[in-house]
């Protein structure tokens, strides 16, 4: 169907407001489902369509529908005169692409081996170019994506209750299964890139646009997970992360693919002139990252450094091991550890105390005795913002605890409460828990829904709470009928990631949210990293991983004006994608690009 739509658009002078053109296209598509021979029946309806189309100055030909609908034209393999290469072999592609996908993950925190992006995406570009069918393109993208997610999500095998003996081989399946499912999105990207390139858009631009669209889809549909979006590799420095303020994380992903896959343009046998023009595309690999760094440095120098927003904060990092947190006998020990860390001498201006997400695994709203003990550590006239467990009022097997944020005054009154929507990644598969009995691996998890509530507590600037992986959801915006937040509070139990890259990556994703919105971020984690980040993404104070202690810091002020991305959101990414596609088409017609995928 997409082939027919694209073929119809190719000869149509697109003008807004032409309802007849869309109706005609749907009619042609409905008839075109009958294979090429049956498409001749379109001539019966053609006079009616042609008479209406002429009124808006457009012409649609049945010849174009037959051309793009025929079985012969649907085959989009490389041209017959092209010599075979390593990537022409389906076996070679399926053997090498998972390795390239896994190697690409080394570009993410905490390793930041950015050159592997060139290796991975150049290989993916070459493999997609040499695929000879729809199945070949899909399998190439899936193989790359499987290695990509298998290496990037290995931490899922850590049991959330800290008892590896409970899970056993189920932990292995919990990594392989989601990786195989999420690999569908790179497979869709590979096929989309193949089809886009058939219709005049350059191969490089096609892959960049298709990959970015697939990432957006992965962060939007229920079965997806926006973890390790490609743009997060630019958290490597304060300068490069500034791009998120302009185009968001998806825009950074688009730029990343353009830079990483550009060397594939060099290997185009017999279609690119020798000399300087042949090596011109590879300059994108250097120029785009350099331009990103330069723009970030200029922004850091030009944008005024915000001052501090009263009041001062104290972040408490108890560093409770995951294996102990879920043992009922250890609940009192966890509470006592956080009480002892909160009680010592506090600065005179300290008004806000913050405990991370479900650090003591108790429900403060349902346990007044422990809440009374907690009140003794709250500064006079201050407030405690504590991660807690919340037990719903209903009873029965479906009564699952949720992660919550409570605002408790020094008098013990609960001033505000916010229930998290997603206590752990892959909560969208919770419905499989009863069927598959993944005890432990899916226990107490919810689906990904970004928090849209702005919480106001007396004496504290209004803030947006983010409980655990809500911080990984891009595009947080203020609710239409709510107050504009002045800072972001991310409370998490990163101990569930174990000793893995997941803890670093979760913190960096939350840091990007601060840059996107121009708001300061307070990230409180049970085992670290706990930190205060200013609206430009710079870390002003932090407690490192597996460190026990407190962090006293001032809350930075928000930027005086909204960021470009905060104002327009994903519309900026769409605009950039259109510009890239248009530039690629123009360059191709001027002879500066090569053939399309599969053109004979």
C-alpha cells in the first residue's frame, strides 16, 4: 500500500485542500490490492477521477499505479550490473549485523566510545542497500536491532527483589525476549529507508529519517521502550548535550545517524565521481559533531547562568542493597539508616529534605507510626519529599504496591501525594505475569506513562515529579490546566539495575530532560547517582555510585525563557526531517548524490 501511495504522490502536484485527490487515492488503493492484472479495472473510474483532478491542476495516471503496483517493480534489489559484495550475502548480513548492533551500544554512557557508531551504522547502511527484497531489508534491520538491544538492555536480567536464585533461566529469557521484540523497530526503519530511497530521497537521508521515526514510534506505542535512544550518546559533554534544547533527543538521533552512516556513501561502485566529490559525504562524520559542539559552547557562553532558587535541599542517599530492601525484616533497618543520615546538623537555610524512590520499602501513608518517627527529622518549617510505597484501597490479588512521592510537613501532615505510573521498565508487559508466572521479574510493574502533574507544596517552588523511569520519556510538557513547573524531581531506586550501565544511563536520560525543558533537575537515587543539575545540564553537586551520605545543595533557578524544543516539541524534528529529505532530493537532481535503492 505504501508503494502505491508513494507512486501516486510522485506524479501529483500536491495542493492543500484537495479532498477529491485523497478520495481518489483511497479508491485506487482499494482496487490495487488485487495485484497488477486487476489494476486495469482502474480505467473504469479514471474519467471521474481525472475530471475532478483537473479542477485543481493535477494529473494522476493509471500508468503510474500500474508501474508501482506490478510485481516486477515491487522487487527492489540492487541493479543487475552491480558487482556482488560481502553484504550481498544474506548469511553474512545476519551473522555480522548483530555484532555491529552490540558494538554500537559502547557509544552510550558510561563508555562513550563514539567511533563505534560509524562502524555500526555504516555497516547497517551497506547491508540495507544490498538487501534484495522486503524480507531482506526487514531481516537486516532486525538482526542489527537484536544485537543493539541485547547489549543495551542486559541489566533487565537483574531480579528486582535482588534474589537471583528466584529467577534462574527466566532472567535470560527476560533479556532475549524484549530484545527480539524491540528489534522490530529497527527492522521497520530498515524497510522504510529502503522504500524512501526508491522515491528520490538519498540513502543517507532515508536511513536517518527512518531510524528517527522508528525511535519515536518505540517511545510512543505500548510495546516500546524509549531506552538508549541514539541521541543520548551526546551526553558525553556539557557542550554537545545542549542540542537537546533546540531539537530534543529525537533531533539529536537524526543528526547522529547522518554523521555515523555518511562513510557508506564512499562505497558506491561506479556511481560517484572519483576525487574530492567522492569523499565529500564523509565530511559529515566530522562536521556535524563539530558543529554540535560549537553550538553548545556558544549557548553555554551566551545564555546567562541562572542563580539559585530558594530553598536549599538535602538529598539523602542511604545506599541500601537491593537484596535487603525487599526483606520484611530489613524494613526497620532501612528506616533507621535514613533517619540517622537525615538527623545530623543541617545548614540554617535548609528547608527541603529528599529521600529517593521507595528507599525504605514501606508505605508511609499506611503506616502512621513510622511516619511519626520520620517527622522528627524534618527541619522546622520545612518539608520532606519522600519516595514511598502506596498500597491502593482495593483488596485481592490485583492489589499491587505503587511507587509514590509524598510531601510531609514537620507536623506530620501529608501535604501532597503523587502516584507513579511506571515503577519499573517493561511494566507494559505486566499482563503476561499471570500467564507466564514471571515471579519477581514482573512483580509490581506498571506501564510507561509520563507524569503530567505539577505538584505544589507550601514553601517549595512548584515541581514536576518523575518516579523511576518516567524520566526516560521524552517530550515532557506542562499540563494545559496546571501550573508551570520550576524544577524537575526524579526519585529512583537505581539499585534494581545492579552493577551495570543502567544506572549511568538512567541519570543521563534524566539530565537530558532538564536541558530539553530549561528546568533544573534534582535526581535522588538510593544507591546513586544522586545529583543536582542546572537547566543547562551542568552537574552542580553529586553523590557518586554506592556512596552513603547526604548532599546539601542549592536549587538552581529555571531559565527565564522556554527552550526552542520546550516551545515547539517534536514539530521541530519533523521540520528538520523534511528539510533533510528535500535537500537530499535537490542534491540528487543536481548530480551530487548517487542512485536510489533498487533503481534499475
